[in-house]
C-alpha cells in the first residue's frame, strides 16, 4: 500500500518535498548488491538482461549523439538552416526537454547495470547433485 506522501509524490511528477526529483537510476545500488553477493541471477537470464541493456545503451548513445550533432548544426548554420536540418534540431531539442538530461545520466548508469548483472551471474552457486 502506498503512503499518502508517495501517492502525492507520484501525482506531482515524482517530485519530492525539497523540489528535487527522485533518483531514476540505481546503478551504484545494483553494483553494491552484486559485489556483496546479494544480487544473484541465473547466467542465462543475466545474459538476456545484459543483451537488452547493451541494446538500450546503444540506442541512448545514438540519441545523445543526434542531440549533439543537432546542436552543432544549429550553431554552424545560424539563421541559414535547411528545413530538414531545422526539423532535426527541433526534434532533438524536444526529446532533450522531455528527458531533461536523462540521456547523459543513462550513459553513466547503464554500464553499471551491465556490470552488476555480470557479477550477479557469477554469484550463482553450483547446484548440488
């Protein structure tokens, strides 16, 4: 059951009392749990999760790269910008505003998740006969 504070927090876009937003990533937590042996995942399942995380990381890298390229194009073109390029810039700025810096944060956090799942797969104990 959700407490009143957590319901209000969710209804307010995830904002907490001090006006900040709650952490969306837990890479350090996952790494800590895996290092202590508390995160345990069967190797096959870990491989599946790692593959999905690596794919997600590549998508995020691609989008972050597009945002950077669009910034450079806009700066270089000034007022003399082709409509197709202008559309790329607008799309990139819109995506960046929606994600509010999450692309860059994901680039830091996703590798932590990947490493944590690699460690978690090694944490499985051999099955006894």
